[in-house]
C-alpha cells in the first residue's frame, strides 16, 4: 500500500488474541477522533492476525472491495472432541473413544474439502438470518435452519500432524468459516473436531508481514501507518 499523509485511508492491523474486531475499531476511534471507521472481515477474539481497517468516509466506502478478497489462515484443529461453538471456547458436546486417526486417513479426507463446496454457517457466528445475528439466538438456546453457502477451498496443506492436533494452512474464498471446516473435518473423520487456534495471514495479496501491532499506534503516530487503497485491483486475489 502507498503511504499518505492525511487522516483517511487504510490500516493493516495485526489483531492480538483476546481483542474483538470491534475492540480494534473502538481503540482507533479513540486515538484518531474519527467516528467513520470500519473493518473488512471479522476475526473472533480467539483468532489473531491480519485485519484491514478503513479510516474516514472515503475509505469506508471501499470496504466491500476488501471483503470479497480471498483469505489465508493458519488453523490449529483438535480432533477427538466436538463443542457447541465449533471452537475451544464452547461446551464439549461429544468425546471420541476410538483409535487414532492416521495421517493417511487425514490426507484422504482433506481432499474432499478442496475446491468448491457447500458449507453451513455455524450458529455461533455474526451472520444474520431474519435480521438477527445467529450467535445471539444461539445464546438463547435457539437454533435456526441455515442454508448452505457455496465457498471455495483453493488450497489446504497439513503443516504438522501429531494426534490429536493438526496445523493447517488454508487459502479460501471470502465467506468461509474455519470453525465450520474444523467441525466438518472432524465429522468426516468420524472422531469429531474443533478449532483450537486461528491466525489470518493474508487478505488478497496483503500479508501479515505488512501489518502493524495495534499497541504501536497512538494519536501522535497513527497517520504514518495510513495507506491509500491504490493497488486493490492488482492485489485483489491470490496469484495462481
């Protein structure tokens, strides 16, 4: 991203664990004094990594350009248990008592997740149905029917496997829920699984190595991290 000197543009943030995406927005509103700030793609508190933030009216009008970009994640999945939220924060709903899943079995099942697939959004998500966020309904004990969405897993690699832990690198289309992928993979293997940890490393061709830790930004220096949106077109998706 090309650097600019005024108070509108985009920030590449390395979101820390424990912060919500809205926490980042709130912090930036406080130090910039600007209300019109938005982000391009939510990261849960248990996830860290790249968050693109638009600062100012002109920038927020372009957020959709980033929302549609492909994403890359490093995901840690725990096999042998399922949770109601599909991640480590949820109540355990089942425990596997069978034999260990071999790497050969894992690789075979992963092949079925590559390419264009249909995925059902998790109940514990910010997706809205009938004007209500699913996670709010889930917390009330209400489960609603969710229609499957078409997504694309462009690449999925096993970086490390030692039962019951898997480290995966995933390149996927916008709209992919990695928690659902963890749950669905566990179901396909017959042992169950949930998302233990997540780090977003790319949005389009913008990488985590370009991002700044939020703790480094203050009211006196945030402008030096602002960048123009020029280059969105040429960096809108992963190079093949």
